[in-house]
C-alpha cells in the first residue's frame, strides 16, 4: 500500500484504438494487485494485473488531459487519459513500482489468499518426476536414476534426481559436468519404446582445441544405451555462426575428431535477443491504428516471428523422426541448455508421446523440461527487476508452437486454446508459485510449495473450461507420432493470443465454445435419459412386469422356434415397443395400488405422446396430493410422484443459444475471451461470476455436480428433501464429459 498514493481517479477516458472519438468514460481504481477501470455507462470493467504490465509510457499532453499507455505481457494494450497531470504522474510512479518488484518475495504469490482452497499444499504433489520416468520404463538395463546431484553440487540448475546411462560411472559424470557450461552434463529427457533416447545438456567448454575424456566417454555411454544404433546425433539448435563465435570465448560445440560415432547438426534457432526484437516488431504490427491487409502482412513478415516458430517446429520434428524412423539417440543443446533446448525437447516429446498431449501429461512436461531442468523464468519473463537484455519470449514461443500443432491435429489434443492462454497468462501473473525462481533449487530455497498456491490445483477446478470437444484419444493408438507439415504456409498467425483483446477482429462466437456447449447439453440429456430409464425400470418392477416380461420373452422365443415363418410375418405388423412394453391393465397391478392410481398409470404407460412430466406436472387434475406415490410392500420401494416431477423439472431440455447474447443478466458484457456458461437447470446463459455454483440435479442419474446459476442453486437447496450429495473431487469434476454411473440412487426416503 505504500506505493499507492492515488487509489481512485474519476472522469478517466479509456481510448478505443479503432474509434478514438468515442472513448469510454469511467473511474480508475488502483489496488495492490490490479488496475481496474469501471465504465458505468457501458457496464464494462477492464482489469489489468500489475505483474502483467510490460511497459508504461506517458504520452504528450492533450486538451482532454494527460495520456498514459500501458502494454502488457499478455498483449493487452490500454491508453488512459487522466484529467489532471499530477494524478497521471502519481499513477505512473505507482505502476512502475508495483509492476516491477525489486525482490521476489514481494510478488503477488506470497500474499495471495485463496477462497477456493483451504489447503495451501494442494496440487504440489501431483507431478512426480520419478513416477514420470517410471512410466517411460526407467530404471532398466540401460538407464538408471542417479543421486549424484542430490545437494545440487554438480549442477545447481538441474533437479536433484537425474537419469543417466547405467555404464556412466561417477568420475565420468563429474568430469563431463566440469566440461559443460554451467555444469549441465548430458542427462535423459525422453526414452522411446525402441530404446532411442533424447538427452539434453549445455554446450561444451571446447574452445578451439580443448577436449575432455570423461565427456567423450559420457557420449559413448549414451550411444551404447541404444544397442541397435551404430551412431547418435548431436543437435546444436543454434545457427552455426553463433556457435563459432562462442568458440572464441572458450565454449562452442563438439569436435567430431574427438567424439566418435556421432553426426553433428546445426539447426539454426536464433538467440534470445533476436527473439525479443522479433516480438517487439510483431506487437507493433498488432497495434496499428488503421491497418491495411498489405501493411499487416508486410509487418508480420518483416517481424520474422512465424519464421522463428517454424525453426523451432522444424528442429523438434527432426529430433522426433530421428528417434522413431531411424531409431537413433539424440543429444540436444544450445548455449546453456535452458532456452532453445527446453523448447525443442518438450515439443519433440509432444510429437512422440500422446500422453503429453493430455492436460495432465502437458503439466508433467512443463514440470520436467521447463521447471526441473531450470528455465530462467524470473529473467526471461521479467518477473522482477533485472537486466532487460535477459528478457525474451522463449516460453511464449513454445506455447505458440504447441498451438500450431493443435491447428494441424485438432483431434489429438485433450486441451483447447483457452488452456494454453490461461497457462501463458499465469506464468507472468505471479499469482501462483510454480514459475517463481530460475530452477528447482531456487524454489526449494524459497519454500514456494509451503508458502504459495499451485497453479495446477487452480486449473484442476476449472478443467471443464479446458477440454477440447474434438479430442479423440483412440486416434493416438493408431498413429501415436505427430508429423506436422512444416511448409511456410502451414504456420498461422495466432489471433487468439496477439489480438485477444480486440473484439472487432474475432468471430462472433468461438467455435470451440459452441461445440463444448453442445457436448455439455448432450451429456446432460443423456444423464437425464438414464434417470428416466431407471424410474421406468423401477416402476415396471413394482408393477410386477419384470417376471411377466421374462415369461413373455420365453414364450416368444419358443413360438419363433416352432413357427418361424408365420411368426416373422405377424411381427411385421407390430412395433418393437409393443413387444417390449405390453399394455398395462388393472388386472396386472398389485393390490396395494388403488384403482384411481391405476387409471393414471394406464395413461402414463399407454400414451406414447405424453411424458411423465406431462402427466404428473402438466395435467391440473392430477396432483401430488392425489398420487402420493407407489409402494411395493414386499420390497419397500417407493416412487414419489411429486419428487419425480421435481426431478424432471430440474433438467433443462432446451439451452439458450449463444447467438446475439452480448451481456449477462448481471450486465457484464461478453467479449471473445470471456466464456459464456449455461445453467444446466434453466438453460440460460451467464458469465463466470453468476454461475459459480455446482450441485447435483435431481433429474440426473449420476448425481455429479454440474454448473447452475445462483437463483437455480437457491431453488434446488430450498426445495430439496434429499441429503446433500458428497462433494466430488476435482478429478471427478474434470471427467464431466463421461458421467459416472451410480448403482444405487435413492430418490425417496
């Protein structure tokens, strides 16, 4: 709070990039975590998290006031016109300090208190690297885990548990680490089923003539771990000129005269400085005020952004093909092994293994390749005050590359675009502790798992938002390896990332959201059909039709055997339903049911055009008081007409269309990025704030918690005579598309 001198500024104008003559006028609030603009006339709120702010610039004074322009790491750009220059100056100073903390422990994560999670440790133990390597079949006869780095003595940017060739002794490991930049010796990243391995490290300290016997033996150990291969690839992801320049400083690349049985490849991904400049040019193109098609395409091409994405995908595809088609092991490195190496190793793993294309598998991949192996999130993402030359969009490029794969293989990924955007945004938000620090040791020293919340636990509660409705897991079993098209025309500009906040350039309705809503609606109706079928089955059992139908089926089978021809002709004049559901008569009803009830039951059974809802709830001559229920004395079963009618009413048969819905009932406007949610009870559309409740519906067979609006939630809780259902775990909620079946469901006590 000491940095906030002006918490509220009124009569502030928010300029529209495409219509500067009609700015939004409202109040600007400055809190400890966000800058919030509230436009009461347009009923719109603009939230900017301090940690998302990339740059703040004061523009030239105008007649309307002092403009201040804010650019965000999430590609949001806002220009505010402050009436008084003094307020503008104070806001500028406050944002400079709040968005660029000098100490890591001053970031949001160490002060954030969640109302969702009572246990701060939730989510921190979900990702276990030892379990992940066990999934890959390690330890085995060629690869073993090693505790040689348990105190981070060999390499402080590697995890404490590393996996190395079984034939590599401790002296070889120590010697190789001394010969590699930052001590990042070759270790296992991924093991394919054919024993071809992908390993990663940093550049050797070779200079022009230096050599290390232990490092040469280490690479031979990696080669021998794949007995079917006579050689291995060493992939240097840098342009060759960059690697040669590093030789002058005593680093460089492997000399093939010293390393036997290796094939060396330079694959030309540019360094962090080129990538930073490329993103800056791309941002300028996206912020053009009056862009023409020619100007936009020319600017996009000159930025080189898609060319760099292509280089990353090309390199990753080469590695994947080497492992699968040639069966050859690959050693990957760049300079220090934590930027381009992380990009290509993780993207290659996704091409090779369908598990990494699931939500859980992708989280494991991030934990392994980016967090455990020490990507410098603090510096590359500019999370704290640091040298601006260290900032570079390495992780943004990786997320973009993954998105490119999802566009070419839309049915092969469990997660959708919203999942990638959410992950990207929270890397920069510092709301959770997962990405704080530059390596595993840094996070252990900070005790982030004890002092901050985990992003994975938060995302687990919103899993339904991240499911790709087109995902088909069976496709992976037929062809598990992805081989993307890397022709230049196959790479697309990601409008959803870089123009996310420009509503005018997006489709009216996101296709994936519409498909997800359709899938949810179908799931709700299927669950309701199961419930109705269970009620019909119970009713038939209570009326004694279970035994009658069995006898009826036996007689039918006997008749078909004796008189097959004549029986077949007679069956053609009857529907299947008439055979499976013979008419109800008063003589077949147990004595415990009175005649008036029987008359109504005949209506239910014999009227094919009337549903149970029509009979019980639609006909005013029939009330729950007149039909208290049906009871079978020998079993104790009861079916309550009133509760059954309530259950039928609790599920919306029709859902409101997304089309032309521009705001929620609470007046919150919808844009392209904000998802619209259906209430599963009433079928209306709401924003996230208004549909923050989940509860089972009486008309669902599975009794899983589903999203409902607040009024419906109150109605359900007020009218329910049932005990509250046990809360399902986030893992159950995540599987909402495949509802669990419960064997026993009591509707009436």
